[in-house]
C-alpha cells in the first residue's frame, strides 16, 4: 500500500509544474508581472491606527489624516503563520517545489515566520525553499525578477539558488524621504532622532537611506537638498560608474510621480539601463517612509 501511494505521488509530481513562487511583499513589481508569473503575495499585517477611517491608499491616508489631526503612525508586522500555510499549501498543490522570497530578516520577522510555516508542514515543507532577500521594495522585486528569468531558462534548483546568491551581492536600494516624522511614527527607529532630522530638513540638509547588512541605515548626507530625484541619481551615478553590464532598475514612490519621472528621465540617459517598473511604493516600506518618498533599486550582473 505504501509503495502504491509513493508511485501515485511520483506520478502526480511529474505532471505538476516545476517551481511555484511566493513573496511576502509585492517587491514593487507590477500587478501584470505578478499575475503573468503566478507569484502569490503573502500580505503583511497592517495596523492603520487612527488612519483606518481615512479614504485612499496609504499615502493618501497619511496626507489627509495629518490634515485632520490624526496622531501616531502606521505599523506593520510580518504575515501570520496561517497566511504562510495557506499560500504554501496552495502552491504545493500546483507545483513540485515552492520558492519563497522573504523581506529582509534584519528589519522584520517575516523570514522566521516563513521558516516556521515550512517546518509546520513536515515532509511537504521539504519542497519549500525559503530565501532571505536581505532587502525590500524594488530591490526585493529585482531578485524575484531574476528568479523568474532563471526558471524560464529551465535552470536547475541549485543553479537558481547559486545565481540568487550572486545577484544579492549586486543588488542595491537607496531612498529619500520628504518628512522624517514617518520614520519614527511607526515605531521602527529610535525616538531621539526626529528632532535632529527635522532641524536638518529646515536647513535643506537631506539624508539618503539605504539597506545594508539587512537593515535600513543612513547612507549619505546631502547639502542643498531641495528635491529628491537628483540626489538619488548622483549616488546612482557614483555606484554604477564603470559598469558595462545591463542594469535593471525599479523606481518606487510615495505618491510622488513628478519626482519619480524626473529620476526616470535622468537614469535613462545611461544606455545600459532598463527600467523594469515605476509605481507606488509597497506599504511594507512605504508605511514607515511616508508620502513623497522616492526609492531607487537596481541590480546588475557583475562578470
């Protein structure tokens, strides 16, 4: 009987598609890309607090809520174990293996929650591969884009993982915010810093942030900080100087299309750049950076 069941399982797996994909934020990928490649998004838990009753997307809620005198910020936390289990079971019923790309483990418990769900599924969990993106937003999306590309090339699992490890070293994210108060309203950063950053803003001194060593950190300080796109482009120019390989880019914004499109026009001057997507910033990062934020993510294959 056991042998018969084993043969049935092998037969079933042979008829299934090879790799199913999940991600625990949209990675600032387009809805069309997610649908086309059957990528399931496992949503974070969002606590809107006093902004719950305000209409619109997250940045509209923050803008309007502030005018209405709403207090506090928007908080995020990793998806529940049940959300992971539901998503993983669905994919396992359709695919031989599941590759899950997690938001950086240095800023969220999402990676560990995914690991717990994998263990909970016992033997079926062995068909799930959990990858820590070590980043978020568009940078996470670019890593997923590379995984999709490798799957379409019919690469083996070991080759996909090996390429992922290489790509993560050539994957970058920097961003600028308009108002530092949102960084602290969500409770993710020390409350002693807002006063200093607000004073810097008044003096037209801006801070470019990045994701480094899995965490969100200050990257550089810029004087004469009058708008957001140009300082990001200047840093991008420095980091990509001399790079001949193709550079894939995602631009994300906190409902700030004017500055996002300005950044796009500056970047497109480089002839080895492909802009994969430009869209609203995903709520997982956007809730903590606030309206008008501009995020620049890029990745290249270094030979």
